[in-house]
C-alpha cells in the first residue's frame, strides 16, 4: 500500500468522523468541505479510481485529472478560509470572502477551458505533467493551477506563522504549527512541479525523467496531506484519554524542578507524597491529571509560604530587572518568580519573615492557564537566575 492510499483512507475516515461537526458553525462546515475536496483529489491519485471515473464520464479521456486539480484548488481555498477564521477576528476574516470564492470559481473555470482546448482527449495519460512539456495550452493550464494553489498556501503559511508567534501555548497553536508545516511542504510541491516543467521544456523532455518526478510529487503530496490532517485533528486529539494523560505526564515532569525548589524550602506543601510513590505505572497514568492538579497546588502553596521572606520593594525591583533582561510580555511573571526565588533563598538561610502584606503572585485564570504560567517560569530558570543575581546585588549594595 502506497502513501497515497494511506493518505486517502485517512482522509475519508476523518471526513466521516467529522460529519457531526458540520452543524456547529460556518468554520466547521468549511473545514469539512475542504476535507471532502482533498479526499476526492487524493483518491483520484489512485490509477484504478481515476480510470473508473474516465470510463463513467465517457465523453472525454483524462477528465479525472481535471476533477482532481479542481478539487485541490477548492480544498486549498477553503482551508485558507478556515485558517482565516481561526487566526483573525470574525469581522476581518469575513472580509473579501465572496471575492475569494469568485476568484476560485474563475480559476476552476479557466482550468476547465484550458483542459478542453488541450490535446489530451484521444487517449488516457497517467498524468498531465509529462505531456505538458512543450505543449503551450497544458503549460498554461499548469501555470494557472500552480498559481491558484500557491496563492492559497502562501496565505495559509503567513496566517499560521503569525498565529504561532502570537497565540498562547496550547492545542490551537500546535494545530497552527502543523498547518504551517503543511503549507511549506505544499509550496515545495508547487515549486518542484514548476521546476520540472521549466527544465523539461527547455531541454525537450530529456531530463529529468517523468518517473522520478512522479515519485517525488507523490511523496510531497502525501506528506502535505498527512501534516494538514494532523493539524486539523490535533485540538480534538488532545481530548482523547491517552493523549490527555500523556500531556498531563509531560507537564507533571516539566514542573518537577519548580516543585522541588519549593518543597526544599517548605516540605509541608507535599500532599501525601508517600501514597503516590506506592502506585504502579497503570495507576500512576490513570491518576496523572489529579497528580498534576496537586502539583500545581503544591507549587502555589510553596510560593505563598516563601513570599513573606522578601519585602514588596524586592518584587518591584525584580519585575524591573525582568524587563531589562528582555522577558517581554512575560516580564511580570518572570519578575515575580525571581522575587519568590530571592524569598525562597532567604527562608533557607533562616531569615525572618516580613510583616508587610503582599498580593499573591500572578497566576492563571484556570488550571490550564496556571500550568502554562508555571511552565513558563520553569523554562525561564536561567533568566530568573540572572535576575536574582542582579536583585541580590542591588539589595546588598543598599544594605
């Protein structure tokens, strides 16, 4: 079974599985239609299916190639609309939608007109790429097709890259990352086909061989489809129990250094660690989400336990140093983490707590965002160490 067969089967499974989603809202309907169009186009990459369609059509050979290419363009434009809905505010995403739909319709109609004028109706060809070498009408056909496809993919790549840079960590950003990768591979597919047509036309088709070109094209197409499918499915996949437990386990492990630091300063934060240690692997994975929840609580309890050992002006100083260190939008969180680290060290040295009241450190609105905040703190350990050094040097100079 080739990659094309695997991609086609996977796509139809996804199409069938997502039928219930089409009643939710416009974005889901556009996504489902894009998947249907993509599934049809990939299925027509199978020679037997393509031949069957040509035989059913009857009036002309190679009609399957036109249908396949029309479906690819349709799928790409619909995918572009889905990405716009996810990446942009609703009023911005809707702007120009009718114009883009009209442009897509015009591109498909132009492909149909060029196909009708091309000399490909007397016998069946395995593809229209090799026969386009030196044939002006088919070269124009491919130019229109590649322009339409590449335009949609460039838009998808631009929007997804912007989203990856601006969205908070989570399933949607991961989904956008996958789709950005799919757009890049898809553009590579367009570039490879265009390069073949230019080179083969310039040397009369003597090089490169059509067979090697077809092999590379199939791999690029299948890879593009696979990546896009993963990107589309990722937010839903994160809700599957196995994926959810795995993500919880990874977060649980990532937060261990932060938890350990506060446990060393305040051992009382641990909620019955002995019973957790006695669990087997199966029970550990089964209760990993509960354990992650408890780990977050224990870390926050540790922060509250040590914050009394550094006065409020140290907090303000640490936040300023975080801005100077280039923490950017995370400066408040990173600065407060540095302030708490100063306090933790002071407690370990046996310092006396301060009586001044202080607000709790900045946290998330719910468990998911709380995990993200603590993960950012854990990932910024080196920066926090630098900030702590500057803060302690300033405090020492003042005293």
